[in-house]
């Protein structure tokens, strides 16, 4: 019996020390992590509502829990336009996708920002890919100027309407030449080989917006079409 007492005590002391150390580290870094998340949210708001002045953060509670959103405004052509931003979260192919979404009083999306993703590199992770508009030859000859600073996947959501269903189509990687036709049909082009990721972002945005509209009185009451179900069998990552 005595042969087991000493190892047991040693293990107990080590476990206690490890637990204390973990609690200490967690307590010490909690405020730092919270500050980093706050700064990340601030940067995402600037992308989702470019040019807007953020007024305040508000929240409401429903059966799904607490929901946070921001109010904002901008002066356009001598008129004050209201803006709103919320965080949409949904399950992608490999994990949680978190997106900041900004829209105006006409339910037109002003911008989105993917804040968190753990999708497959080269496939779903391309939702944060910034595509260069210059070729290798441009850089060699010195003809390359300022490049893109925003992921092409995020850019294609701009000017879409939240008051009707956003459809996912397969037209290849989005570029500016596709903007008008896709916006007029309220569509986005899926990331090649990553329809699950594309649909997850689209669905989370529509579901979060519908939840917001059901609880925020300042927004006009409209019926938002249910998100179109996507057959996961056709999506291959």
C-alpha cells in the first residue's frame, strides 16, 4: 500500500499545481484577449460599414439568447442614412464561420467581413483570399500599382439586398465584370469546390438578419424568404 501513496501524492500535487497555473494564465490573459477581440470587432465594423459613423452597440434577448448589433449613420447627398451591423455565425465545412455584416436602412448590404474561419486551405479558406489584379509580368516591369485590399468573396456581397433571398450560383471566382449581373439577380458565385462554405456564410447572414428584424422595432416589418436549402451532396471540399 505504501508504494502507492507517494506516487499518488506527487501526481495530486502536480495536478493541483497545473490547475493553479492554468487558472493564473487564464486570469492574466483574459483582459488581453477581450481587448484583442474588441479591436478585431472594431476593424470588422469599419469594413462592413465603410464611411459610416458607429453610434452605439445594442442588444436584445430571444429564445436563442442575446443578440448584439450596432447602429450607425452616414451623410450621403445631404441626407442622413442609417446603418446597422450584426455578427452572423454558422457552421462551415470545418468549423465555425463568423461574419460581420453591415447594411443600410434600405436593407442593402454595404459590406461584410469574415472574422473567423477554419475552412480547408485552398478551398473554403479562400473566403479570405485577396486576389491580385496584376500579373507577374506587371511586377517585373514595374507596372503594378496599388493592389486589392479586400477579399473577393466578401466584395461580391456588396449591394445585395437582404429583403429577399440571396442565391448561390456556380459561375467561378467572382470578379468586377460579374458584379452587375449577380447584383441584379441578388446572387453570389460559390467558391470553386467549396459550396458548403459559401452556403454557410449566406445562410448565417440571412438567419441572423431575420432574427434581428423580428426583434428590432426600428426596422420595417417585412417577410424575409427562408434560406434556400442546399444539397450538401453537390458540395465537395
